[in-house]
C-alpha cells in the first residue's frame, strides 16, 4: 500500500479482506457444515496464504493440519474464522488475543439478535476485540469472500459458484440470505464480484467500515450494498463523500421504504431504520445511487465498465421490433432521458439504408428486414455513431456470432459514444456465446433485459454529472466550518424553551434576516416601539410556555394606531393568562407587519442516524396538503441548497406566476446555508428548528416567525 | 351460440376465430415460409375442420390437396388465409366473394403502412370485403391462432411452441413482432393462451372488434392486449363496459406514454395515438388494467385463475429470508396494500411455532430454520389461514415436492383466503416440477418473481372492486341519456364564437348555477342593472372577438357605486375598441361580485380517439404550476365524477383546510355530471369548454366565468 491511503493502513479492515494467514476455528471434516465449507473453498480456489484448522477432535482435515486451539497453531495467524457455539466465542477470542490475531469473522448466531443475554455477550466480545485492536466481522453473519485473492472466510453456498470475470463489483450486505441471493442472480447475469461481505450484527466492523476499505481496493470498481438501516450515518457520509471525489460509484438497495418494511427491517437485524425520506435525500445528496431491483445494479455495472461518458443523454434506439423500441423509448423519456427526433443529414442517410416501410424516426424501426439483410443494422449504427445530436446508442440485436461482434466492436472503436446492446438469448448456441464473449471483452455492455438499460443509463448519467460537479466544487470552495456564537451558546444552553424573540436573536447572530421587532413589557412601551417601527404592526405574546400563539389567541395582526396597540396589548395579556395561568411571560413582541412575498418554510429535524436534517418547502397549503418538501442532511454545500429548491414540485412559484415577479433565489439559498451552519455548530443542542413562514421577496428574505427547541429544554 | 349473444352472431369475427374450413392461398411446400407455416401448424395441432391449399404450382402439398385458385376448391371455405404478393390480394378476394368466403386473414405487407398507393389499394380491398360482408384481419399482420380449436391462421414462429394448459389468456396485438415476444415469454412463465390475434393495419376488423368477440369466448378468461393507439374509441369503450359487467378482465400494455414513444407508435402502424393522459383516465374509468410489463400480465392471469377474492388487502408475508420479505412488503405498501402488524392470539400462536430468533412480526421471518424444520412454514400458514385481519397470504417457498404441495393444497382447501406462493426455481428437479404442477392444478398461483405478485394483487383487487361497484351501479341507476336543448341548439349552431354571456345561458339551460348577471348596452342600463343586482358588481366586455378580457383590460371588479359603474363602462368600451377595433360588441356584462369560496376548473377537450374528455382541477396555481388535474371520457357516471375528485393530489383542500369549512362535494359532482350531459349531447358541436373559475361554497357552486368554443365557429 502506498502513502496516499492512510485510512486503510490503520483501520485493520484489510486483515478481513486480505489476510496473509487464516485459521478456521471449529473446523469440520463435513464439507457442507459451516465449519467445513471455508476449508473446502480455500483449497478449491487456491488461497495463497497459510491456512490451518482448529478443532480438538482432529489432527488434520482433508490434508490440512488441525490444532486443538489457536494457541497451539505454530504459524502466525492474522484472521480467525469462528464457527463455534456462542458460549465458546469469548474464549476463542481470548486465545486470539494471546495469539496476536488481527481480525476475526464470527459466523455464530445467538447474540444481540436474540435477547438481552446475547446482547451482553456481544458487548463483552466487542470490548475485548476493540481493546486489543482486533477487527470483528459479525457475529451472526455469512462471512466474507474476496474473489481476487481467494480469501473464503464464509460458509455461504455461493462460494460454490464459478466466479465470473472481470471481477469488479464489491458487495456489502446487512442480510446474509438476501445478499447471497443477489450474488447468485448477478453472477447468472454475467456480473463478476471482487468481494462479498455479510456484516451480520455489526458488533465492530460495520457496513460503512467495509465500504471505506473498498474505496482503496483497486479491484472494486463499483461498490454495491444491501442496507436495512445505517448504524453510523456520519461514517457513511464520510465514505460517500470520498467515493464521490474519487469517482467510485456506490449503489445501495435500501429496504424499509414504508411502514411495514421499516418494522421488518428492525426485527431482522435489530438495526435502527431512519425515516426513508431522509435516506432518499441523503443518497441524492451524496451521489449514492439508490436501486430498487437487482437488475438495475447489474446493468449499471456493465455500463460503467464501458468507461464511456453518459452525461449527455440524447438517445437513439435502433430496434428490430417497433413495439420494443417504443417501450424502451417510453421508459427512457419517463426517466428524463431524451429520444429526439432524427433530422437533417442523419435522417437522409438512414432513409437511404432503410427499406421502404421501415422508419427513420427514433426509435428506428428496422422491421423484419433486419433479419434478412444482416448489414443493414450496422450501416445504421455507423450513421448514428457520427450523427450530431445523438449521444448514446441502444442497439437491439437478434443474434451475435463472431462476425456480428467484430462489426460492432469496429464501430465502437471509431466513436466515443456509448453503444449499449440489448439482446435476447435465443437458447444460446455456441457461436452466439462466442459473440457475446467478444463484446464483453471489448467492454460493450450486453443487456438481456432491454428496459433495465434505460434506468442504468439514467443512473450513470446522474452519477457522472454529480461527480463532475463535486470535483468542480472541491476545486473552488471549501465547505464552511461549523462556528458557534456567544448569543446562541447562551440561549441554547439556558435549559429553557426559547421564545420567538430568543430564536430570532439566534437567527440574526447567524446573519439570517428577521422582521424588525422589539420586546415590550408595558402597553406604553409597546405603543412607543410601534411608533418607532411605523404602523401597522403585529403584537405577539412571548413565553416559553405558549408556543402556539394563535391557539392561545395571543397574537394581533395589522394594528394601525397607538390606540389599537394599547387595546391589543391588554387583550393578549389577558388571553395568555387564561390559556396558561402559570406561564412565565417574557413580554410582548412588537413586530413590523410585512405585506406580500411568497411564504416558504425552512425547518430542521434531528434524525437518529444522520443528525440534523434540513427541510425546505412552500408554505401554507402546499406543505399541509401536498407535503411538497425536500430534505438534505447538514452540513450543506451550496449545490445541496440549490437541489433542495429544484426538487419541490411547486418550485416554479418562486420564479413568479400569475404576473408576480420572481423572488430572490440567492436570498433563499443564503438562509438555507446559514441554517445549516447554525444547526451543524449545535447539532447536539438543537432538537428542532422551524422558520415558518420565511417570506421571500424579489430582493431578499425575512424570517417572520421562528421556533427552536433545544435538546436540554425538555418536553414542552 | 345462445340468444344472449346477439353481437357475435352478426359481427362475423367468429369466422376468423372459429372457421369450419380454411384455405391457405399462396400455400408453399417450404415449411418455414409464410405460405408453408399455417399448413404445417394446422396438421401438427390437429385442426378438425377442412383445410386445403391454393397455389397453381402444386397439386398437393405434403398430402394436403392444392388447387389453382379459390374458385376451384370443391369444398365450402369459410376462412381464406392470404400469403400472396400485395398486387394479387384484390384478385384473390374477388375470387373469395364468388366462392362465398366469410373471412380472410391477410399476411401481406405493402399497404397503408408504406405509402399513398398502398393505402389506396387497402381502401379497395376493404370496400370490397365490407360490401360482401367478408371480415378481414390485416393486412400486414402475423395472423391469428386459436389454441382451443387449432385454427392456425398465422405464420408466426410462436406456433411451434408447445401450448401450455390451462388455455385462458386471449391476446390481441397491434404489433406482430412484439406480440409474438409477449406470447413466447408468457408461455415460458407458464401462462397458457386460448388465442392470439395480430391485427396489423386494421383495414376492417380491429383491436376492439377482436376483443368484442372474446367477451363471448368462454375459453378467454382474461383478455390481454398490446395497444399503440385505438382507432375506434367508442367501440373500445362499449367493449370495456360490457367486459366490466360480465367481469372479464382486460389488461392492456399501452405504449406511447411520452413524446418520442407516441411518435414511434405513429410511424409503426400509422395509428393515431391520443394523449396518454386520456388513455390513462379512460383505462381507469373503464376498469381496464394498464400494465407496464409482461410479468404483471402473467402474474395477474395466475392470480385470477385462483378464483379467490382479493378485494380486501391485508397481507401476511411468510418468508424464509428477511430481506426478501422486507422488499415484498415495501412493494406492497407502495402500491397501497397493507402489511399490518400481527397482534393478539395470532401473534401468540406464531410465537409458539417460531424459533427464538425468528420473528412473529409481518413480514414473518422464518430464518434459516425453515430449511431444517420442514413443518414450520405449514404450521404458520395454518395459523394465518384462520387469522382475523389477514386477507391474503404470500408464502415464500424453498422447494416444492409432492408432499409440500399436498400440504399447501390441504390448507388452501380449508380457507377462502387467497394463498400466493412465491418460489425460486432451484434448477428444477423432477420432484419439484411435480410439486409445482400439483399447485397449478389446484389453482394456487406460483410466482417465480415474488415482487411482481404485489402489483398483480393490487391490480386484481382494484379490478374486483371496480366490477362490484359497476354491478351495483347498473342495478340501481340508468345512465342519463344525452339531451339537447333549444337554447344550446341555437347558440352552438350559430356559427359564431360565443361570449361568456352566451355560454352562461347554455350552462343555465343544463341546470348549472351561474353568477347573477345581465347584459347592458348603455352606461345607464349598466347602472340600473347594478342597482338591481346590488353592489359591488363586476363589469366585463362581451364580444366573440375578445375572449381574453383581462388581456384587453376590458374587465373591472368590485365596483361599489353607480359612479364607479358609469366610469368603468366607458373605460372598458374604450379599451375594447383599442384592443380589437373591428370587434362586434354584444354589450357589457353586469355581474354580481362573489366573495370567498374555493376556485376549481371544470373543462372539456375533444380527443380525436375518445371524443369529449372532461377535466377537473383546483384553480389558480394548482393548475398552472402543479398540473394537478384529472380526466374522464364523457359520458360520465356519478362514480366517475367521484373518482375524478378523489384523484387530484390536492383534493383535501375541498374538505376544508386552515380553518375553512368543507365545500359542497355534491354541488361539484352535480356540475361535472351536467357538463357531461351537455357535451355528450353536443359532442360534434363543442370543441372546447371551460368553466374557470367554478367557485365552490359550503352550500353550492357557481360558474363565475365560462368559455365554449364550437366546432362550427372556426378559429378565433
């Protein structure tokens, strides 16, 4: 390893993925038992390091030396694989400490997934391991396979499958059984894995730790994951940010989208599922591609392997059956890809090639003729490969022998455009297999379900644009550091529920514009302040015990004169005392009355996994009826704020509708980023924050009402 | 056929699907040529009727008698299958007329899909056929297969596939190639077809005609279709309505959802694709299940065959792998199905059966134990089969031999609840095949892609509820007949662009409440009318040449006095004359000024395929920014109006938000139904209609502005 990879040198995860020696503790001569499988696989795959068996009942197992305990193994051991009863795990690890092992994979079930006793035992082994710097995978896991160095520290049946080359997909899974299914199906779809890790209970090394290691594993060109719930949101973020910088795609199948799903994911590995909308936002923010289906992953891997640029997405579809082309075209456009009409010289050239009743439109319909004149598709492909306004070519194929493959490869080599082949397995004659093999070696993606290609193109295109933007950002900006502030310090740590007045002071301290306002403690003072501000004004009670001022009828709008202010003052006080007789009243807020503007909401909630999450939405019925809001996990970059704004369905309202002028997008971005700064600095102190409404104007923004609940103030 | 099926007795389509004798014209001894394939297939499948070959070059083909022309065939011939060059088609049909054939299938291409000359030729053959009552399928089609009587009037290679039993799916396709692909894939998925028809250019018999015949075909339990664009919307509607009454499901894969898709569908068969949103609405209205994918069709067929009731959708998922159960559960909930938490005695019973680290929640996680204790899944299944609050059971299976199948069938027979098996083909040992075969015979659906089952359950549940409601409606209501009206007659046939005042008169004639208003032709009259109505009032210019009154600045709101009215009158007249100097001005409308209410839009547009289509949406920015509208094809039933209202995302606003009282849903339904009555009576006269806004109040509705464009008034 070179000096540019400091993190893996110290994390110790490399002893799981790349140990120089392995001991199987609880080894068995029964080849299909968990203790037998790794031995068989290490031998069969030709692991180059040292490996031994440990079991007091045998002297050797199938020619492999077997020792009564780890302590009696003569060689140094870096990785111990434990296939022993739960009650023996601690003892084996204690031996491991003495022996000086660096890591352990624990297959054994019966820990935190069962009951409190199991959880306590898991705590003991974790503590022991962490004290001595031993990295653990599991317990209650299928283990790990590294196909590139034949480390077979698993008992999964998928070790029996013949590995596919090239080995480029590294997979990490929170569900062993489901991960194994994905492995088997992706292998059948022609996708080769570089490694596979089942993390089980994540007592020590978790999902994000494995992913972090894979960032520096040159074999892992694409990282895939099956996630039920992240244990360490901050770590996952750190990994995702670096992955985006180095351009290594992460694709995650995240379950628990809905109520029941989230329940089940909980019961399955005891993981804490965060709100699915937060996950969705987090993935978008971090450039993680969320997949719904295995085929989206396999198609992505094949497309990515082509090494081509998919950022521009004007697609030409060259098809033999009209129907299929139309379906693919529908799918493309519904995903935001464009299937433009073909015009000009490209159209002329195609019409020279296509038979009378074919179609030079897009999708290009080759009709049944394609089966009779085998050169026609290639002639069209050649035309498209140099056509202006076409970025990507989908080519539907009927068969692929050596001759066909050669022709496609020749055209592919003459252009930078990605060519994606969608084919149908016709029963798979040998000459076809040769053709597909040649295409694969030339890194031309061959998809056997054409429609999945559309989603993979959309994903890869989005990803490549995300990477480019992340790199541009990194080159020109440094993210703001969380900065605390004495006003906020004092108020947030007061242990009291803050009033609107308090909250506005905090917002102001962070440069967020708020309404002009002052606190009055008498009717006279209120009248004086109102005159200073200029009529009309708003009057609101300020009390940590009265957060719903409208409900208490302790707010008066549009007060146009001293007399009205005086009258309102008395009414509000009276109503407040009626509503909450014991409320401690800070005073009455005298506030300027703003007219016009577009109402929006900027809010923050604290997610158990990811910490402060910022929400943006249009105010009023948009939020109440349509739930038209977007989220991002703090801290935010400028591009995150921009994306939040673009993501809401009603964002056009900000550009001005029905004759209204557009409001200031810059002012909105600025408020969102300042809120991010504030809540990042006080991520342990702020439980919730709401600016509702924030009024937007053509030349600025203004927080009209605000509420912050601190973690220390207790329930309201 | 019995007397309750008059339509098929006269349509003649039965001679395509069920002829007693067939002649293959242009027959060939080459078995793989279009003229050879039908002979081979008729023989191979054992067609019971008479069949002969026609070709002057042969005396017999493979033992089948061959004649020089149709005229020389000694037997009566009901169906002629034409595989001759385009130039000979007319001559063959002329012979057919003399011979007295009843129907013809024309494989030949080179007609309207090519050019004007081809279209003219197609016109000639169609005219000839229709004159003599001969039904045509094609030209430019793959032909027709009826698997239940071995009519093989096709040259598609799919005739070679071994038919699957039971034969219950009848399929009609506008794309031959794509239809054949669907046939092949559904066959591979274990779904048996009763018939398959490729309609080609639809010169005579079209997509809807074939479907109409299938309504009375007892073999066709489910009707499937691949549609690019309907030629005859009214016929399709008629078919769909009867299908709903008799409870025979229609599933359609409709392409052309988006811009490019619609373009390609056009070029493919020259069909006229209507707006996709209209198709979507039409399908929902008519109980047609729109599918996106072939697997949705095959899963539906298998579920439907169970004969069980899926209307209630509390689902229990019994799974062996946590991950798979969670994914299925996510999918179910995202489709609106419920996967409820399991509680009470059911939970207790399951916990007695499940191992310690299993999970009695829903999805029910059997863990790896299920592989070891083969009785456990059945014990759980038994508990669920009698559990309250569970309507449907998904059961994930690992293997299915005879013993397993017997056990599941036994439980299925003891309950009314549907049991859906999701399985994984493990390579398909013989004992497994026996098990799956037994389940299939017991009508228990076995799905090999578990997730597709969720969509099929949602589809079938929606469909069954739709059928029930349609039958209830049919029992208690008769749809309103279109009724014309003298006021509407006069105005719509005037040949002039109508003013708001004219339009309101038409609306009023149909009982739609409008603002109180009168027409003034002088300032004095306007003042007088305003006083009668009561101040404040609205004043608007009325001219067929000034439809955008705001743009012309020829509208004044909130006029509170005689003086204001007088002044406004002059201003409006002046502005109108400036805006359109030649405009013919009918007068100025003096209208009551309404306060409050919720703004909605009810509109009508004329679709080229389906005729008048009614639109509903919330007014203002909801329509402008969010495009939050719903459609139905006129005429509407009450349930259609109800569904339109429920479909918009913002429908909660009608129920009252932010302290507003709910508005009258009945008044809104009434307006929508009256608009339907109006546009159905004048479907050829009304090009567009817009009531915008229609104001809704707690106790009624009122059309504030309205515009009708008639087809006779020409461009504005």
